[in-house]
C-alpha cells in the first residue's frame, strides 16, 4: 500500500510541477506517511523531483543561451554555495526539530504559491531594489531551497524581477537551471550523508518523470484556475495535517 501511495504521489507531483508547481506538497508528506523520518523524507523527496528540473532546463535551453555564460556560471556558483549550506543545516537538524518546523514551512510554501502573482508584481515594481544579480539575495534563497525547497521557483522568479529581469522565458529557463543545480548539490550532500532512501527515491523519480510528461496534455485540458485551486487545497490540507500531527 505504501508503494502505491508513493508512486501516485510522485506521479501527481510530476504533473503539478509541469503545470503550476507544488509537487513537494505531495512527495514529502507521502514519504512521511510511509514511515520515513522527516529529515530523510525531505532528502528523498529532493531526489524524486530532481529529474523534473533537468527536463525543464532542457526545455528552456534556447532561452538560457541568450544569457551571458559568465553570468550564469557566477549565479550557479552562488546557488551551489547556498544550497550546500541549506542541505548542511537540514542534516544537522534533529527529526524532532525539523518536525516542529515542517508545518510552518508547508504553510509558508502554500502562501507563497497563493500570492505568487502579487509577489511577482511587487518585485517588478521594485526592480533593482536589490543589487542586480547580487550574491546575497540568491544565496539566502538557495539556503532555503537546500533546506526545504517548497515554493523555491516562485521565490526565484520574484528575485529575478527585483534584479530587473523582464523576459519571462529567460526567467523560467534560469529558474529551472538554478533549481536543478541547487537540488543536485543538495542531493549529493544528502547521499554522502546517508539520508536518502534509494529504493523509494528511484521509484518516485521515475514516476515523477512520467507524470511530468503526462502533465502537458492535462495542462491543456484543465483551466489554470482549476489547477491552482488543486495545488492550494493540497498545500493547505497538508499543512493542517502536519500541524495536527505535531501540536494536537
């Protein structure tokens, strides 16, 4: 039964990530409900969603080539630094401490998704309010991504808007590449630390990849508003369940 839940959650996460994001709301809780300790569940979830970031990067390869290579390399380096710090913080966290934080992280990620449009609008109105392509903002966001990852793409897009970027295709390409780089370094750290449960990770990664390909026709069949409502409902529902598990 656990394997059915994990495969279904990973497939659903692949579909959601292709359409609107929010796959972490399915993969992480499914692994916890299957009995993995919260820290290991988060590390294993990172492996499950990694192929989706790579396929997304390949899909935006042409747009990425329009960005100066030296700039991409510099941004990648800062992302790797932040992601490694975040992964390190997770690995030194006890399961009890991480369990206490998880409900708030899930709720925060859900709220980021809910207010994605106003957040990006605010960021666009405050373009260049931070140093364009600066290290500090990207490292801070990457630390969060290495630690938990939920809502990372939305926060990255908001940061890019504050840098003054306006080409959404370039922004999506850069978001997917940096998300892949961050997740890859995090997964490497988790693997070396022995936190990844590989049977679950591999099966879920395959299911998520299949779900990612299935997401395209589903995206065309469903109105975006319906997809958003599904992701929001899942996010708030999982947040409520984890709050109840932790505090009731």
